[in-house]
């Protein structure tokens, strides 16, 4: 099994889901739906659902902005938020590379 960019993005989304589970300790159960959504998106992307990768890419880009806005004003420690921002940025890059590569291979045929 090869680690394609989409699968790397899925793994990074699982890391983000885990971080959101850690955030539950700081802000309560409001982070649980985010963790569940990230995990479900990761499973779908791992299976190769490109349409879900496109949607998730847009959601992750918005999530980076939300995390940046939370810095300094949230009960979540800033180092954990920075870790989430870096993870989300890496996931966005991997997802973009995955959907772009798939698009390139489709137009070449």
C-alpha cells in the first residue's frame, strides 16, 4: 500500500480529530462533533472519495482561520492551537496535492 497525498491528508485529519478530542478537556463536549466529522472525512478520503477531499479542503482552510482567531482568547492553550494550525495546513497541502494529481492524471488520458 502506497501513501498517496490523499491518504496522507486523511492521516493528518485523524491527527486533527485527536487534537479536537484533547480540546474537549479544555472547552467541553462542543468539540466532539468536530472530532467526529474530521474522523469520518478521513475515512472517506482514505477510501478515495475525491469529492469529499475537495469539500474537506475548503473546510480545513476555513478551520485554519478559526483556529488563528482563537489564539490568545480561548481556554485551549496556544501551543495546542498552533499544533492544530500546522496540522491543518499540512492536511490542506496534502489534500490539494492529492486532488490536483488525480485531476492531472484524468486529463492526461
